[in-house]
């Protein structure tokens, strides 16, 4: 990852959220659960190889063709919205957020 400013900002924000959860609930276990959930969520959104995943969902199962070293590095112009990717991310992160919220509020 050439520019890691989004990753740094996300980790600082996660630290603030963990601190807020700790101050509100006074529970070290809930702080650790929030930290682990946050790290997994951040790593799922920020760290993947977007050149590989920036293809149609059905092409994820096929290998990526080799790139000519003389071509410039991959720079996505914008985040393309594919319906299957949107459903997959929404399902996984929605379920994780639901389980985390139930753990924090109980």
C-alpha cells in the first residue's frame, strides 16, 4: 500500500472508539472485543489487493493475468459497485456489527 494515510486514520479512529467503549462500559473484555472487531473490519476494507478484487465477482475464482512490469502501477479511479460484492460485504459486516452490538449492550 503506497499511501497508508487511510489506514492510519482508521486505526486512530478505532483507538478512540475503543477508549470510548471502555469509558462507557468499564469492561476490558468489551474493549478487546471492539478492538478485534475493528481490526478485522479495517483489514477487510483497507488492506485487500484491490487490483485483484476490482473485477467482477465471478472472476475472483480465476487467477489474475500477469502484468507487464513496464506498465504503471494500478491506481483505481473510483470504487466500482458490483451487486454481488455489495451483497457479500453488507452481509458479512452487517452480521459482525450485529453480533458486536449485542455483546456490547449486554
